[in-house]
């Protein structure tokens, strides 16, 4: 499985040939598909409303089978209704490094 890593502007910084243990653990704690391609978006350094906009723009670019892991410094409360409106499922998991919201298309 390839995990693409995006920077806070949404540009792909690189890819990993397998998910790191943190991503694997986070996915295991959710109902997200574990056999789908994964993209990771780190928006921890962005101030509002840039994390919301960046996440929605990234989702619009992704294929429907891709699972997005959004790293943030807090739960993205304002993002949840937007995801509901667009037909996405999501779960937020607290880790040592970030609050990770896992997003996938229903």
C-alpha cells in the first residue's frame, strides 16, 4: 500500500511504500477501509479556516476509494458538517503527535 504525504498546501511531498505504524494504528481504531489507498494531510501549522479549506480541496482531488488522514492540532468541529453534506464518513483519533481525522467516502 502506498501512502502519499501532503504538505499543508496540499502538494504531495512524497510517498511511502507502506503505512507507518501510527497510520496503521489510527486506521485500526476506526471503521475506515484498511485495504484502500491512503493519503495524509498535515494541517497542524495552519490557522483557521485554512485547515478546513485545504482538507475539502484535497478530498475533491482524490479518488473515491482513497482514505484521507488529516493531522490537526484539535478536532476539526467545523469540518464535520461539511463532510456529512458531501457523503463522507469520518472518525477522529487522538495520538501523541496530533489529532487525526480519518475521512473516507461512503
